[in-house]
């Protein structure tokens, strides 16, 4: 088989380290690694710098889900409280503009005449 350039193998090494290459590519890389000490060191360094996989128990996702649930409940409670308060405020403004002010104006005009 034709000798593969180290630069080509080093381009493939991250995929090889992640185990996402085809069987043919795997065999090609392994054949090259058997004969090339420099590429083996590069692979070892790549594997050492790979981030460790997250715990498979799902704790990070459970924490995110719990926070979203708490925020959703708080948002619903805020909406439940704001709707009646907002409605009451609008009704108070309505009463002031259309009942109180006309009554005040009526009393002023009655007292003038």
C-alpha cells in the first residue's frame, strides 16, 4: 500500500480519536500509526486533551429542567397576580376619568350658578 503523508494522517487523527471514521480509514490510520512514532505521540496528545464525557446520569439536564420548571411556575404566578391587579388599575383609572371628574365638574358648575 502507498505510504500516507503524516499531514494527512494528522488531519484524520481527531476523527480517529473520536471513533467516527469508517473501517477502511481506521485500518489506514492504524497501519500508519504502527510505523510512525510522531503520529502516535500526536494521537496520544489529542486523546489526553479531549474533554471527558459528562456523567451519564443526566444531572446537568435535570438541573436545567428544574430551573425551567421553577421559572415557569413563577412566571405563571406573576401573570395570575398581574392580570387582576392590572384590571383593577384600569378600572380605577376608568372610574376616575368617567365618574369622578364629571361629578367634580358638575358640582363646580352647580355651585357657580
